[in-house]
C-alpha cells in the first residue's frame, strides 16, 4: 500500500513494541530513586518520544484522579494505549520487577541480622530519615492549603480519624471524601 | 498459611482501591492491618520495612511486596503485589477508555479538587504514624527532624538524606 500515511499511521510506526515498553519501564524502575515521576516524563516525552508533553500531562491528570500510585497507573495506561493488555502487563511488570528484587534482597538482610546491634542502629537511623522524608512530603502537600478553611477542616478530621483514633480507612474515606467534595464545590461556587 | 494469604489478598485489594492520592495515603491503614490487627510484625519492624522500601529504587509502593515477603515468603510477594497493583490497574484500564468522555465534565474537576484536602490530611496522618513508630529515642528524633528540614528547605537528593540518616544511626548514639 502506497497510500499517504495518515496521522494514525505515523503514530503506529513510532509506537513502542511490547519489548520496548518493558525495557523502558524496567530502566525507569531501576534508576528512579525517591520519586519516579520526573524521570518518567523525561523517559516517555523527551528521550523516547512515546508521548507529547500535552499527552503526558493529560494522562497524569487521569492517573492522579484514580486510586493507586501515579507512575504505576501511568505504566498501565501507556502500555494499554500502545499495545493493549500485553503492553500493560509488560509496562507494569517492567516497572516493578527490579525494585521488587532489590527490596526483597534488602529484606532478607534485615530479617537475618535484625538483632545485631550494628544493623539495628543502621536501620534505626534509616527509618528515622525515612520518617523525615515523609514529614517533608506532608509539609509540601499541605502547604498550598494553608489559607483554605475547608482544607484545614478536612485535614484535621483526617489526622484525628487516622493518626489519633486509628479508625479504619474505608469508613473514614467514605465520610470525609464526599464531605470534602461537597464543601469544596460550594466554596468554588 | 493459606488463611494468611487470603487475609493479605483482602487487605491489599482494599488498599489498592482506596489509595487516592498515591501510596503514602494508605500507610497508616497498612500498618494498622499488619501490626495492630494481624500482629504479623511489630510497629518498629513495619517502619524498618518502610524505610528499606524508601531506600530502594522504583515507585514508592515497594513496601507492599516487602510486607508480603516478610509475612509469607515468595507467595506473599505474589499475593500482595497482585492484590495491590491489580485492582487499581483494572480501574485505570477502564477509566482510560472513558477519560475522553469525562475529563472535561464539571463533576470531574469538583471530585478532584475535593480529594486534595483528603489526600493532604492522609499524608500528614502517615507522617505522624510512621514518625511515632520510628523515633523511640531523642537521637532518632533529631535525625528525622534534620532530614525533614533539609529536604523541605533545600534540593538535597532524598537518597543522600537517607544515607546520612543511616550513617548517623550506625554510630548508635542515643539508641538502645
């Protein structure tokens, strides 16, 4: 067929194969330390040209809207978009294969030497630092809401329910999410 | 053993579908389930696993297979990974087909804006629960505070901050 390539045709030609999807996300999983999202953009938009910047932002919007990790959802979405269900499996497996092997290897070491004072001290410091990272993340997530009355109300109720009273997440979300959506949409209108 | 695997599957399926705003929002519920309800590990062990997962490469939910491994070995890894990543992936696949239709609807924006304060509250709750279990001594509290300040106010790489915490911890100062 010597037909003039349509827009659709050219996209298909540049589309990654199942193996490309696996390898792209495999490298992303291996190299992404402390937040994979900026690297995910660089890999898919700048280096491999799978998506345009606008397509990436649009897909990220979808993945942020849904439950689950952004980059994990994105691997599934990108895999599906280009190669259907096999592509989705290749992308997510590529993303989590190496990190899973690494954490299990570290877990074996921890389980084995948990009671050695040196290892216990090392992991004590590591866990404290990980908690510090989480505090920093909490500050960054909450900071834009500091002048938002609804933000404060819902945030405080969440903290009370989950951190103070240790209530289960399901009923907490079923109560606070609709309340927050209702209050925020009233605030906006 | 199979009872444990069924329990793991149920817990992580629920967490998969409730993880609005990413993985850090579900840490307190994960800890409540595996420590308080099922007694598979102590709170200190849970925070050590969380810290290990933070120090590893990849997406920030690598604590999931690690918990599975700690509780039930390789079958635990398979069950927790499938249960955690399967349902949310299925939802993503379905939503991807509908996204063009609903992304510009007003309700989509309202729901998304409404979830922001919930996500923020849950991440704060995670920080409180994890910090509470990770800093049994003054020296560890200093490490947590130092890392929090450094990573909030500078662009220091998270991995470097973790390494610094581990090295300081290694001295054993102020630790039991």
